[in-house]
């Protein structure tokens, strides 16, 4: 009562009771600043609220706000059960709280229980409203996230960050999935709802199936209907009955076509009758159900069902009985005591007869045959256990499988006989070359000499000591130049042998001496060194010094350019030199493998480079790779080009000779395996359709290789002759083979230190 009197002077705009059972504070700041200091020793609104709580006043919170939204006005409402307008006598009951339990009255407990019950009811109502709002929000979200791409495969979006477009045309981005297999496994183990979570392909989101949806899935898996209330066994209702009803559904008069024969059906029946008359349609024969039995012991009838069967094999017939099975055989069929003893000692499979012939005086004296049951049983086993199968065998004559090749005598001329032996070298002869006229032959050997021979007489015309192993020699193919290139260790010697016409080799010296050095020194990968006076007297004119050992030298067809191959793994393996300008260049920027040999094309500006497994064809004008031939060999040893330029052959250390048709394919047209050991050298004849191969087995095989002008006709390859004569030495046989430029002769040099001519 005293508290109420103290508050009586508060102005109505600060503190006002509207409903009669509570009061409002509309402006807390002004209330704490002006009113509280007059009646209390503080101006703190929080302390005033705490005092109100101590006297039992409660702050009123409206359900519409739900405690979630901050009120727009600074309005605070307090209420008390005994604070009611017009009932001042109840103010006596507003007292300060006492902590003692005994002081609490039953009425207060009852009031508090009512308040708690009301509060719980309000919370339940508020929770229900919030859940309905959440469900509406989720429905709105799902509605907004609807994918509008239509019925298309969603795999189209697997490489994009989005999975489609919503109703506003904006991209629907995939949920971020950064879980690995371990995280997914842990989630599977820990999440109790994992088994009912599925991924929506249209949005990429994870959706938890409801109980109704899970039950629907289970029903469909059990083969039941999706609708729970659908009864598949309810009786069918016959809406249209066959009985004539008193009150029909329609009262239409019957059509004319219902009682007049159809003309269309009449035409169909007439066609069927005509087909039966003509024999086009035959009536089905009645099925014969009588069982069929087969006599295994009867003679085979070729017209029987089994006989007409394509794969039927008749049962083997038993041998007819002979004289030895008679009850009274002739004396020559009876066995003596020695023959009986020998018959008993033989194995049953080795005996000619399964029984011993016996003689009886009459048929009544013949006893029962003791092996009758056994033999009948074995015969039955033979009939149904013997695998009788007819195997289709093609009767092919083996001679027809061999291709029809022409006879060698029809392919003459080719070398057949050893005519001359060129002796003089003391070590193995590695290389050969012949002059364009075919009069002179040059050979290089491991004994450090180069020998020049006269072809027809086998006479050594000149010996040039070079002081090292000669790896390669090449005679200039230009008939107006007398020049030989010799590869010795790290140098290529250009030698004028001074053989034959004086005017020819004199003109060659004049051509070499007419060179004028350029004013500016050019950087070259090699050094061109003129020969000394002593070397000039021996025939050496120029030295081309390389950085590494030279293993091959070959000339271009015009005779001005030559190429050398160096034993090196860098891009300096192949060098091209020009004799008239004394200029050398490296045609390749980088190495494509270990180069074995190189050759110039006889007609076109092509350059062939053979590595261990491939042959690359380069265009020197365009400076590009034209073809890459796959030899199907382990290690290429040598190479030769057909004079026409469209075919090449490659020899390899694994005893293979590959023939390539450049117009046909990059793989070998034919792979020949004539030799038993490694091939060292191959060669083409310039005029005749011949090619030869030399091997470590000590033989030279000459083959006929005809190339036709008709592109549709494949080359004809026929081996015609095996030439023997060289004796293998140090596991090496024939090291080089070369054809005469004009005659069908072949030269060969071997590890036995000899050069042989076959004509």
C-alpha cells in the first residue's frame, strides 16, 4: 500500500495502466532520469525492474512477438495478480519474497502451477507455429530451387559447377562435396539417417526420405502396388453385358452391315481358296505320336532319318566270322602247342584272335561259349560310348599352298659361279666400291690399307696405306670425276687413284685445285685440310677431319655432295659435305636415335636415315620429315635403294631382310628370313632386277626383285641362288656385297681377307 502511495505522483504519460491489471512504462530513459531519483536512491532502470521482480511483478511478453522480434516502441509492461485497478485492498498482499519454504502458502503454489501450465501451453502453441513456418519455408525453398532444364541427361552437367537453372533463370550451383572416402564411411557409420538419404539428381542436394516414401519403396521392391488402398483382387464390374437388356444403353437401330455378308471378307476367302487350289498353302500334316525305334544291328539305310542327317556316322560293323570260328575248322587254322603257348603269353591287345580255334566232331558236342556275355557287353559299350564324330577336313593339296613362283632358269641372268678371287689383304675386308665404268674395284680392310683392283684380271693396281682401320669406301658415281672417299678413323680422305684415262684423273685434279677460299672464314662442324706433298704423291687430295670416328661415307648421284656418319649420340651424327665449295653442314637440330647408315635418293631430293629400328625419309628441299618406316627389326645393319627410288631393302642383325614399297605402306611389304645369322650388307643392281644380301653364315643370297610400272601389281621377289665360298672367321662371314654397274656380276668381301667375284 505504501508502495502504491509512493507512486501516486508519477505522471500519467510515463507510467500508465491500460487494461486494469498491469502498468506500462512507455519511455524508459525519461522515466529513469526524472521519476526514479524522486522516490529511490538511484536512477537505474535495471535496479527498478529487479525490485519489481522481488515484489512478485512479472514482465509481460506477447506470443505474437515470440521473443524473436525486437519491439519497435520502447514499451515495457509489468503485471501482478494483486495489482488490479479499483481494488486497493489487494495491495496488502504485495509483499517481498521470502526464501523460507514454510512461508509459502498453498495459494501461491497453486497460482505458480497455473502460470507454469499456461506458459508450457503457450510454448507448445509457439513451437507448432514455428514448425509450420519452417515447413512452409522449406516448401518455398524447394519450389524456388526447381530445376528447369527438363528431361535431359544430368551427366551433361558433370564438368560444370552448376547443375541447371531455377525459375528466375539463375544457375543452381552444386553443393560443395569435399568429403573423401573415409569421411563418407564415418558419416555412414555415425549418421543413423544415412540409409534413407538419397541425392536429388536435378538439384544435387541430399534428401531424407520420409516414412511414407520408404514404405512406398519397400512396397515397390516387393512387387506390390504403390497405392496402399488399391485392391488387385476386387471383382471386375462388367459394364457392357452380352445379355439383351430390357432398357438398352442406346436405342439405335441395327446397321445394315450387321446382317449382310461382308464383300471384303468374301474377297479374302476367295484368295485363300485360290491359294489352296494352286498348292501355295498346304494344310498341316497331323502329328504322328507313335514312338520311333532304331535297330542298332541292322544295315544302315541311306534314306533313313539318321542317314539323311549331315553329321551322322553309322555304327561300326562287326567282322564277319571266318574259318577259325567254325566248330570244325580246317587243320591249318588249328594252333600247335608252341603257338598256344605264345598266344597265352601275349597281351590281350596284341593277340590277332580273341579265342583259340577248337575242333568238335559235331554241333551237339560244341559247349557254350564262355566269353559270350563279355563280348556282347563290350559291343554295347562300343556302340554307345565310342565318340563317333564326323570332322570336316578340307582336302587341300600341300603343293597348292606354296605360291606359284617362276623357275630360276626363267629369271636369268644372275650370278651363279665364283669366277675370281682378289687376294692381298691380310685382315678382314670391311667395304667395297666399284667405279662407274665397272673397270676398277676398291676395297678397304682392317690391315690399314686401301687396295685398287682391276676387275677383269683380279690384279692389284695400287695399294694405299692409310694407317688405320678403313670403315667405308665410296667411288664417286659421276663418270667425269675420278675420286674415291675413304673413311679412316676420324677423317674422310678424298683420293684420286690415277687409274684409267689420264685426261679424266687430270681433270679431277684441276677441278679440286680450282677452289678459291672465301674472304670470310665460315664456322663449320669439320675441317677441310689439303693433303701434304707426301700424301699427294700417294693420291690423297683432301682430308675432311671430324670430331669423332667416321663409320660410313656415301655419295650423292651427281657426285658433288657426300654424307658421312659419325659414331656419336649428339645431333652431329650425320653431316653433308659439298666438295666443290669445301663446305659442310649439319642437317639435323637434334638426334632421333643412333644412326646406322644414310643414303641419298637416286632421283629425288630425298635423304634416307636408318636408326636401330626405323628408317626416316627427309625432304632436303622442304627440310621436313616425309615418312617414317617401321622395319619390324631389332637392329638395322644396312640399307639399299632401288634404282627407281620407290623401293628400299633393309638388312638387320636379327637375320631379317625387309622390303619396303614406299608407295604402299610404312611397314614392310615382305620380310625375308633366308639367312641363319646376322645380315651385314644388302645391295641392288642398277640395271637388272636383282638384289643380294650378305650374312655372317658365309653366304650371299641373290634374289630376283622385279618392280612393275603398273602400280596395282606388287613386286615379284624370288630367291634364285645361294653363293658360297667365304670361310667364316672370328664368327664373321661376308661383310660387304656389291653389284657390277653394268654386268650381272656380284662382288663380296669377307672376314677371310678375300674379295670374290661371282658371274
